[in-house]
């Protein structure tokens, strides 16, 4: 056996999900993916990410496309490469915890329309929020990629919360729950190269299933981070074709393939095929160019190195402050975010906690500390998203939960255990407008925009 090809790095391509989600507000249409699809299938990726994250929301809300159709259509062209999706645990493809009946029905249907690998994460890394989805994925004979949100207590790995022991413990538990692969999900691009080396080295010692790293180029470190992770023995990384890579997206696949050529981690992927696919995407993509951020010269956001706020959250904050005519207070909001985050239990900043903490930080700056409190922030403090990494300060809790409709004593159990089933109620409410189970799920997850979409889909009113 050729010693030099002993441990090829595997690549998941994220062009058709995180790529356009990160760069083009998730606006790429299915019809524009079709010309690329067969070429992608021919490359030899470990998987292609095609669904989940924000795609479900944007498709039915802005593109007037039935989200359920995309995997079915792409499956006609991508026959060899497994499909992966990003699933927000009990939050599914929405922004709140859904009850178990909705979660289970969603996963069953996602398996049916062609998803093979489910990258499941929970915004609080609360493992209780993985179980119902994980069980259904396994029952359908599909693969679970259990994902741990990468968060930091300090500028670098360490401190008293998000240290090496934290990630080791989560990975060991997720493997024992039945994960087929473990992923470290660095949504903000804050994992630095030597920390990646330390994390991968440590995790490879305590888990036996393959280890996957997901990061974003946002801060400019991602290519270096991958290289150190690869040296430490990471099994799989996420990339995009060059036109949808870099900036706040993933590193590009092409330079990585060449970097590893002739080394023990050689991917074996054909550069010419990748270049041809990239050229084709260059022809398709210009129509989406208006969604690309053009407000700065730099393609990386070096501010992230200091404030660690994920890219999507920054653009939300900017538009929120603009609306309130308070854009000049952005620096104060940046300073407030780590404080609000700590008060909220040192949660990772990822959808939906990034929005919840971000919006509350804005309120705290504009109106005074907890003078105005959002319902979602109350839900978070109450425990409706799960257990936070650190306990919430009792004084803060008292202020936040004062007059809260559910009560003043937070729940401690698994959040979905406190939720009533919703699927049959949704069926009754939407009635004949939902002609399929897929329609029903769209409505159950997104009652307002889902109903609007179904009316358009069937030409009602
Ligand atoms: Co991502």
C-alpha cells in the first residue's frame, strides 16, 4: 500500500447551502443548482450539504419555492454523493424549540426526501435537545453527525467554560448517544489554528468515530485552522467552490487540494474537475451579486478577532440599529454583547441564541439594563431553550422573569417535555390548504409565512 495515500482527508462541499447562505443571503434558486449538480456528483466529495440552516426559511418566504422539493430535484442529478443537511436540533429549521411530534415528523420526512447525513446541533450544546431527532435519523437508517458549537470564554481556547475538557466531555457523550461522526461547528470563524490543533488532538484520543471540522473564513484564520486540524488528524473538513468561498463563507476547496497533494493527507480529488465546476458557478452566480456585502474593502472582518460576534449577527444588529436610528451606538452594542451573553449563561452565539442575545444587548444599550426585555430572552432565561453553560445570576433572573407569563421559577428538565404536541392542532387549523404532509410541516414550523406560501403554491386568493 502506498504510504503516502494512507489517510486521505475527506471533504464536504457546502457550496449549495452554507456557501450561498453566508455570502448571498441564502438566495440561490434550485434551478441554478441543477447545471452544477452532476459535475459536483462526479468530484468525490464525502457529502454535499444541500439543505437545512436558513434554506427552508428563505425558500418558502422569499423564493416562493417549496423547500421540500429541492433535495428531491437535486437527487435526480446527484446520485453517488450523500446529501447532508444542517438541523438545529429541536429548533429544526426554525428559531424556537418545537414539540417532539413536529420534530420527529420533520426528520422522517427529511429522510424520505433524500437527506442522508443530519448535522445536528443545539445552540446551547444541551445534549437533551439532540435525542428525539437523533433517534428518528437512526430509525430511518440515516447518519447522525452530532455537532458541538464552538464557543470561547476568552480570546483563545481555555478559561473556565469552553476549555478542552468541555469539548472532550460533549464529544464523548455524543458518541455514546450514537453519533456516527462528531463535528465541531465554528459558526463565527473564531477557532484559531493552534487551538484547532489542540482540540483535534484531544478529541481524536477520546472518540473513535470520524471527526469533522466546520469553520468560516470570516476572521481570516480558517485556511490556517484547517491545515493545523489536518496535521492533528481531523478526518473531514467543509469547503466551498472558490466562487462561494472565503469572506464569511468556508475556505475554498481548490487551494486545499493542491496543498495536500503528495502528502499523507492527499484528498485524491481532481483539481481540473473542481476548476470546471468553479467556472460553471462563475457563469451562474453573477445574478446574485447584489446580495454580496460591498460595504468594506476587506473580504475578512478582522473585528471578529476581537469581539467574536458571528457575521450573520453583525448584519442583523446593523439593520436593527439603523431602523431605530441608532447606528452610531454600534460600538456600545459590541461592548454590551459579551456582558449580556455572560448574564444569559455564557451561551454560544449561534442561531437562535445569537439573535436573542444580540437583540437584548441592543435593548440594554438603548433603553437601560433590562428596562425592555424581549420574550425570547425571557424564554432563554426560563430554560425553554435548554440548560445554559453557566448558571444565570439569580438577581438577573429575578428581573428578567418578573411578570413572565410562564412563571418566575425556571424549568430544569428537557424543554420539549414542557411543550404540548402541535401537529394535529396545526392539521386542524390549516385544513385543506395543506394537501400533503410536507405542506403540513411547512405550516407547523412557519405558521404565518408557511400559510402565505401554501396559498401562493395552490393559487388560493
Ligand atoms: Co456554517
